[in-house]
């Protein structure tokens, strides 16, 4: 056995073996309990980053461990391959998105294999292949036929640089999440999925997702945003129109002094035209179109508006109130109209102050009389109604129902429930995506493609246009078609689907990736689903995770799958962080571009300038605080890289990358290697100890007991994702064996073999190449992937002695070491005969002596 561990040779050897022997291939086996382990699949950017490595190492450890615990484990991998980055990269590198994507997949697949991950590559899924998106198109058609998918004109978030629509979730601080360009509002015909039909079901099940982090289910609840309130109608003065508002505060209706409409509300231009204020209103609409229109942005933005020139009538008190178009009113929330009550809503209060609008308090604290002059901000606490006619003096919560009931008798109000969640706009004006399988015919309208003609293939010979836009609208060979219904000339839809559609069902395709009679085999899906453990970033809490839950419900309702929730348990791992380094000449620099001087300072290797070392932040290419996993693997090996990722921090917390941490992981592996190397000749050929624990003594007894404790603790910690403490307890066992080697002649060889075997088995899900090599060198012919988790000798877990504390009237007075489960009377006798106890009892006869087994004796005087 080599004295020094050679990671490169060992890892290459076992990776080759695993691949040749199909060690990770799996199929349905109804005689075994299944376990579906899945990490969120990557976008094929071309290179793995440390976030990938951490995520997939956590998943691989869990998959290998569950297999050792007797589960039939499926652990697949694939590629979320459509999307804008491929188009942008293709344009920047003068290549085609398909060529760029497939080359990246090849490169990243090699990197994943080099890390020794136990993926069943026979189940690999690539979402940009026709074999995959064919079934996505098929599902779209089924949803269209059942009214679950529809098309309408909508005001959308538009990114000019990316030339596409963005979902609200894809707008961050007024900028495109992909390219950071300013987002504008634009009206386009768009396809939508009716996710709102499932709002209540999605919301209710949040409380049943007990295996999910509470912060994720809370984010989903907030995004779905259920509100209970009422619809109230306001007549428009001089026009035969009614403005319908949704409010959760009908108790404040008498304090409504103005109305605000979303700038894109259809009434805005109609009212402005009638009043002669169209130019002024259009100027305001143009301004708002350049502002971020997400709820988060509106909270902090300055409140602005323009008077439409029209008044509506408050149905409660018949008061005329002016109608404004306002930037804080959103068309997608409620009805796009807001009854504004400045005395009791801060946003309305700010608006009223800015435009000198009347403020009328209608709720006042008990035993006070709040006036407009008293207010320097909106009063939003409970209270008693005032200025509200017959409802004066009522508590505001009770008044809500009473006011709605009164207006309902006049057909001006109704109780209602609304949701913040909007239907999912899935149209994208991009090339590299799944074509929407619909045809537009002047005679027949919108017609689905015949199912036997699926897939509608994306023409991979097409190139992105010079301005970066999609070639599909100008590619006659693609859009010119015959109507499936009447046979006349027609036009194919040239939009593609949001890439979140692909990632909303890929986990089901893994169950039967070669299935060609449907999206997936129902029999296979019913065996494997739901995913037992899903692992990924918390940044996907709203979009991907919510959409996947929605899609699974749709598929369940269509009878295609039996489950309704896709992911039983969810782990959201923390980020990988590293300090930022900035050169005064070159700006941000990579870690390899810096070196430490003799004085301990950092300097730029490019120009020699002193470097400012900043705080530790999430690794990002833009700030160059990234570490290439390939360099770690080249220098230390895959298993050291894996071990560091697991040991440096609990998975749900951020991991701070340090060179010292990597070196520490490497030292530990070499310490284990040297331990086995030093004992190999003694233990090789020995069987692991299976005898009577009570017959062991001295160091052998201590090592055997510690081994049993290590097996139990490590398994318990891995079950809870406490990988760092699982590794730490193995380190303790290794240290104990090292400290006992000076008594080697007295050590039981079978006990040593048992302990070394257990160390290898426990570490094998974490550092599989390293452990497989040691397993082989210690005389085993089997593959660790087929071995079970080591058994615990429960007898060895019982300590030789337990500590029992003795209290007198609740105060600690003595400590006893006794054998476990000793006779109660004997323990009490020992306690009363203890010198310290005799001193404190001072000859007094105890009133009572209470014994709590193996823990406490309490003497009451």
C-alpha cells in the first residue's frame, strides 16, 4: 500500500470502474422501498461553480447513504437547456445556441463525472431536444382544450435588450434578471396558463408541506396572497360606467376621497378622452411604462398620478370623488382600481398630501376623536367608526360586514376573495425555447397543431438576427403553414414558452426518459414519485417550486400521475462565499491574480498594487471572487473538494471558502490513509469483531464502544443533514485509534478491523473514491455501493458507569458514579452514605428520597 494517497490515480481508476459496470443504474423494484433523490438540474453554462459542487455533493452523499440503508435509490441528472443565456452567448461568440449548448453539456458532464457523483446517466434528460419538448407541446394542447391555457392582450414587462417578455418574478429592482437592462411596460398578445384556478389548493397545501423549510412555504403563501374582502361598485358621473374595486377594508369606505386606477386600466384613456385630458394622461402613462411595476418596487417608489378629469360617486355617502391614474395601482392586483382612503392607508396619505386631496378620518381610537389635523401619518389601528352615518360608534371589524350587507341590498357590493397570484404568462419572443404548438388562421381563429404532427421542431439551422431578436417571425419555412382545420394558408405561432415550463415537469420525465407513448410512463411515475428529497437554492421558492406544484396538479387532474405534490422534502442549501479583492488599477481581481507579500499584505500580481480585501460575499463572476472547482480537483482531488463542501458549514447555512479549510480536509484524508497503511499488515485477513462486547477490555473495549457510538451518531446526523458533525465524530474515532496504537500488542485485531471497516463505510458516501480504494486494500472484493450501513452493537452503547447527581432540597451536594440501571435502594443507600451528604444533612432524617433512574437523587429534609 502506498504511504501517500494519490487522489488523481485512485479517482480515475474507480470512476472508470463505476462507469464500465453501470454501478448507479437503477430500475423499479417493488420489493424494495424507493427513494427519489434529486438536485435541481443545472443550466448548461459550460462550467460548474462551487455552488454546483456543494449542491450536488450534498445530494450524492444522501443518495449513497440511502442506498446503504437499503433503499432503491434513483438519482438522475439532466440539463435545463433552453433559455436566453444561450442566445446571448451565441451572439457574443459568433456561434449557434444549439452548438454552444451541446458543447457546454459535454464539458459539464465530464466535470460531474470527475467529481464521482452517483448519477444514473441512462436517465439523462436534455430539455432542448425534440424528444423532450414534444410532450410539453402535447400538454399545452391538452391544457388549451380544457381552458387551462388561453391567449389575451396584456400589459407585460418588456426587456428591449433581450427582446422578450418577463414574468413579474423575473424583474428585479426594475431590471431584467438576466441582463440587468431597464424593464418597460408593453402591450402584447400573450399565452397564459390558468394557475389562478389552483390558487386555493396551492395555498392550503403549503401547511401540509411539513418537509419544507418554513421560509419557503411562507414565501409561497405571500406570493399567492389570499385576501378576503368585498367588491364595491362606484358609478361614474356623466358616463354609463361603473368602477369595480376590491377592498379588504370596507369599514373605511366613508373615508374614500379619491379613486386611483392603474395607468393601463381601460377606463383611463376613455375617461381622459371624455374630459379632454388625453395628452396629459398619455404622457403620464409613458413615464410609468419606464418604471418598475412590481409590488416590491411600488412600495418604495414615490407616489405619482394624474387626474383623468372624471369623478365617480362613493356609494356609501354619494360623495363625488376624483378619479386619478396612479403609478401605485396595479392592473394585475384586485381590479386595477383602488378606493383611496388617505386617513387610514399610508400610501393614499402620501398621495393625498402631494396632490392636496381631502383627508377624512372615519376610524378613531376608543375614547378619542381623531381629526384630519391630528394626522401626520395614516391611522391604521383598530378603532371606532366616525363620519360613517348609521355606523358611527361601531367597532371597525364589525362594521366591515354591516357596510357590505347594506350595499349588497342595493346591488353595489358583494363579499369576495381575491389572490395576489396572477395567471402565468408563458409567451416569450425568443428563439431558443419550445415553440408554442398553435396556428393562427384568418378563417378558423386559433387552432392547435395536430397531435400526430408533434413535435413542432425548433429550426436549429436558423440564426439569431443582428439586433438579437428571434428569427422565427421572419422565417417563412417555419411560420408559413396550412390550417389543420380548413386547409387554408395560416401562420404558426412564433413565440416560444417560458423556460420555467421545461423545469416544471422534468422530474417526472426522469422516471421513464425513453418512454415514447406519452410524457412519462404512469406506472414508473407512480413507483418513483413523489421526489423524496429535493435539493436546491431558496431563490427558486416562488417561480420554479410554485410552477412545479401547479404542473403536478394539472397532470394529476388529467389522470397522468397519482401524486398532487411533487416534492416530499426540500433542502435549500446556503451560498458559497469568498472575500472580494479589488485592485486600484484593475478593479475586481480573481484569487489567483493576488499574492501575499512578506509582510502579510495582498498585492496584485498584474501590476503590484496593494489590494483591498473586502467582505465575504456570494461567489460571482462579476466580482471575480470565484474558485474554479477544476483547480481544486487538480490540486487536491475530488474527494477533498467534496469533504470540504460538507464539513465547512451545515448545508442550510452559507459556506465561507478558505484555503485552510480545503487543506484541513486534505490532511484528514491523509491521516486516515496513514492509519490504514500502518495497520494493513496486521488486520488484513482478519474478520471484523462479532463477539461478546462484555469480554473485551482495555483499549479494545474503548475502541469498539466508540465505533458503535460513531456509527449511531453519524447516521443520526446524516439523516438530519448535519454532515459536519457526522464527519467530526469519525475524526474522534480516528484520534482514539491513533492514541491507542502504543498499546497495539494488546489490541484485538478483529476490533481494529471492525473499526477500520466502519470508518470506511461511514465516510464512503462523502469520499467514495478514497473509501473504495481503502476497502479494496483491506482485502474486500465487493463494491461499496452494494454494502449496507454498518450495524450498531447496542450493548456497546450502554456505558460502564453513569453519573448520578445528588441534591438536598434542590441544591447540588454530591456526584456518584454507578453502574447503569443499578438497584434503586442501593443507589439511595450510596447517596445517603456519601460524606458530603452526611455533612449537609447533619443527622436529620430525610422526609423523602426521590430517585430518577440513572440521573438524580433528590433528598428532601
